[in-house]
C-alpha cells in the first residue's frame, strides 16, 4: 500500500480538502452566526436561519448534480452570465487547478448551515452580563469579541472543528458524482474514493480493508491531537 504513489495523492488531496473545509466553515459559520445574532427582527432572523440551513437537508447527489449543471462551461448558468459581461470562466471540473477548489466551494455551500447552527447556539450561550461588564470597563467591540466572546465560545469552536474534520476527511459523494475516477490528473481523488476504487472496482478487498484501517488511524490520530491541543486554548466554563 505505501509503495503506491496514488495513495499519497489521495491523502494529499484529502488533507487539503479537510483543512480548507475546517478553516472556511469555522470562519464562515462564526461570521454568519454573529450577523444573525445581531438582527433585531425575529422574523428576519428566522428566515435567514432557515435559508442558511436549508441546503444542508438536500442530499449530496442532488447538490452535486445541481452544481455540475450550474458550473458547466458550455451551458451552465455561470458560463452564460459570465459571457454576458465578457468574462470567460474556467473549466471548473476538467482543469486540474480548479477541480478541487470547486469541490471545496460546493461543500461549503452545502454544509455551512450545520456549522452556522452550532456557532449560533454557542454564541447565544455567552452570558450577556460578561459583555455588559466589559463595556462598562471601557472595552471596545473588537476587544469584547477577542477577550470575552471568543474564549467563551472556544468549546463550541472545538466541537465544530472536530466534527468538520471527521466529515471532510470522509468526503466521497460530490467527487464521485462530479469528477468520476478522481477528476483530471487525479486532482480530486480522495482517500475514500481510493478505497472505493480498490474495493469495488478492482475488487481488491483485502487492500481496501487495509486502506480503511489507515483512514481510521489517521482520523483517530488527528482527533486525539485536537483534544491534546484543546487544553491550551479551550476554556471550560
């Protein structure tokens, strides 16, 4: 297994996808949660929360086919409207430089609602008394965020980071539907797709079992590393 260069390509793509997913989901989910939490209108807040979470309940198959059509370079909506303004969009799923970023963006659109709900729930558990006390002491808004809000939300952020990494490391559906067989020059092949190819296309069941064990070991190691690192930055109430 370790002499197969395709294994390392799959692992590299998977780690890039997982890292990008964790960073974008934590940052985007927190920003969206803060924006919705500050809305004065309850009706508008409810509408925005529903709209952000709605894509998450759609199946991956439907989402993948939808975006495969939208980003199609020939008759897709993006290509059509880009052509109206004289812009030539890239071949999203046939260009090795754009295939994986496109998958990352689609995953963000599909799953950000889940992270957003987690962040919003964590944000609403921060006691208002702490914010008021900080303002009375003369703290500015950015100081309140960095010194009060963020430390109080650290358990929520930690939970979201662990869950997002585990989910991202197992990504399979969109890459298989949009870019079958790993995309152009194996630019989108992930470790789970590699496992699928070995087990269900090449019928190397023992080899696929070894890859699945490797996936388990990596996910366990990264999760334990996250728990070890959380001792230095997660503040338990």
